[in-house]
C-alpha cells in the first residue's frame, strides 16, 4: 500500500498534477504547487462542490471572505486559546512530533506485531488524556510504554507542550510600543468568515431560516507532522458550508447533511465500500455532535470531511466579543434567537488526493496475439477530469489535421479539449490514459468519406464510430452534473 502511495506521488509529479513548492530550493515542508493538469482537476472539484451547494440548493448562497480577519475573531472562536496540539521535541535530532501521532504510530507497530489488545488500550488512554488536556499523563503514557524509543531509537526528549497551530504575521506599518497590537493571523479555517458575515448575508439575500452560506478558500495551519504529501499541508484549501437552523432542530439537520454529503461523494462514482462514518467521542469545544466521513486512502481509512453540529457557539461568541447583536427574527415563531449551525467542512486538497487514490490504476493484460500489454490509467470521474476530449488525427496529412482542428473549434467553448498529432495512436492513447482524459476521438481517412470518427473510451478502451456532428452533444450528455 505504501508503494501505491509513492507511485501516486511520482505520477502526480511526472504528469504535472502536483509539484513540491519552490522545488529548485529543495522544497518547503508540507507545501505544494499544482501544475497544469492538477490546477484543472482542483478547479473542477471545487466547481463540482460549489455547484452542488449553491446551484442545486436554492437556500444556500456563497461568499468569498478575506484571509485576514480582525484578530479578535480568533479570540472569540477559541483558536487563540485552544487551537493547539500537544507536541514533544527530540533534543538529539531537533525534530518535533505531535504526541498523538507518535502514540498512534507506536500502536500501529504493536498491531503489526499481533499485540492488538495492548495497542487498543494505549489508544483508549490517549483519547482520554487528550480530551482532558493532561500533558503529564501523556508523558507518563509515553515513558511507561517506551514509545519514543520505539519510534526514534533515542530517549532524549523535552517535556510535552501545547503548540498553537495558527500562523501569525504583522499587519500594517505603524510602529507600536506593544508589538502584539499589529499581529494578525492567517485564518486556520474558512468558517469564521461566514459567521462574522452572517447578518450581512442574511439581510442582503433576504434568506429565511433554514439557509446555508458556502465558501471555498485557503486556510493555514502550522501542522507539526507533515510528510503525507497533500494529505496534511500547512497551506491548504477548504470548502465549507454553514447551515443556519432553529435551535432544537440540530439532530434532524445533522442527519440530513451527514447523508447528503456522502451522496455527493458517491455521485462521483466512487464505491461506497471505500467510505465509512467515524463518530467523534471526543467533541471540540463548540460541538454537540461531530463525525468524519472517512475514505480508504492507500495509507488507510482517514478523514476527508467533517460534519459538525456547532450549536450557537460561534455566533454567541462573536456577539459577546463584538458587542453587536447577531440574532435572527423568526416571523413564523415571532421570536428572536441566535441560530444553531450544522457545518460541512471538506479539504479540497484532501479530496484531490482521494480522487487520485481512487483513479490511479496500473493495468496488465494479454492481447489477442498472446503478448502482454499494460498501461497506467487515471480513472478520474469524467465530470471532473482535467481534459474531457482529446482529438487525434491519424496522420499529419491528407486534410486530417484540419478536420481534427474543426472538431476542437466546435467543442472547446463547452469543455476542455486537447489536440495532438505526434507519435502513434497507441502512444497517444496511453498519454491520455495517464492524465485521465475520458474520451479520445481519432480522425482517419474514413472520416473524409462518411463523416464519422472513432471514439475511444478510457475506462473500457472500447471504440466505436460516431458521426462528427454528434460528438459535442454526446459528450455534453455524458458530462452533465
Ligand atoms: P485532522 O484531524 O486531519 O487534523 P481536523 O479534524 O483538524 O483534521 P477540520 O478542522 O475538521 O480538520 O477541517 C476540515 C477538513 O479540512 C478536514 O476534513 C480535511 O479535509 C481538511 N484539512 C484539515 N487540516 C488539513 C491540512 N493540514 N491539510 C489538508 N487538509 C486539511
């Protein structure tokens, strides 16, 4: 499985999906850039989410809030005081580790050795101590089980400390006696931009509860342990939706969004058995219920999306800290109240990794002549594939390139196309398979006689002839949301 993960990372780089950031300077840990195919795929995933939220639900609208926010926002949200992970430093290697990751890695090792019960009891203890924020207890758990030695071979460690994950920077150029006056944070989640705009949006859009506000955008977390490719990054993008509801209705809306969001994932054609729900027993300070939608990545079942019942915590806090009323008047109930909130929060980069993990296949088969053949194919759902159609003239002469170009001209306004005339058709098909293009059309001499082309389907490699004039509408049918 680890090999498969490494193969996906190499493939993503080789075909222009994902590059390490500033690679000529040896990269920047847990920061990545998206290349030509990657930026198309990422945009298509974002658009697919955005459309499903704001176009397919008449009571959900979008916003695009700034990354910088008034610093009091993060006091009110609880991030200044408690958005932190317990961490520990190795004095010899100077490496910093997240305590929970260290303990989980130890438990994984025990499981591999067949010591399932011991591993589970350690994990249970971790959850208890973590929930209480008991740093001394965590240190004792580590020492008693010789956990740090088992991971790194040495035992020269600092005490455990809380490490805040927010990045700070200075704002403006005004000198101040107190340097803290100029501090702003890079937002660690997009949600707060929605909460502080709650009344602006509700009033200008004249929305009635229940309604939602959706947003996509960058978030920043100074994560301690990285090295999981784009699974855990320091700069990443979130797609979040806050759904504002009447107090007391949170259970039913939580159930609704839990199902609705899984349906969204399955609508991309990803098999249901690759997903599972994970209910949180340890709840964040703002939540009265929370679960993760997990996907079976090559590195195991891991969170891709969180559904959180956030009560009226955020709006109440912002009302308290800003001194501005953030209540809603419900004219059916003839009552003012602070709405409750159900949140759906998914990482765009993590969804991208999910799509690559699902799509990447190395295939081998025996041909009719008895010889072996193989390919690497990205079975990216057609709706979000970076390029939808490749148009390939069989030869570079006899007027075939001109016909191919005219197909491109007709289709390009509707979906992304790609033209290629170099190399054999077989090689060109392989290259399109490797970047996930779902449809290839080949223009040959017969096209000149009867106006048909060969359409070749990426997933089945089946080919059929269709009239040139049907290509655009056929693809539009196959690509519809
Ligand atoms: P984790 O437990 O993996 O750190 P979290 O529970 O802190 O994640 P949330 O705060 O609920 O995550 O964020 C919602 C979503 O944002 C996650 O489900 C994930 O898809 C994405 N996300 C969070 N942190 C990162 C990160 N460092 N890199 C990439 N995506 C992230």
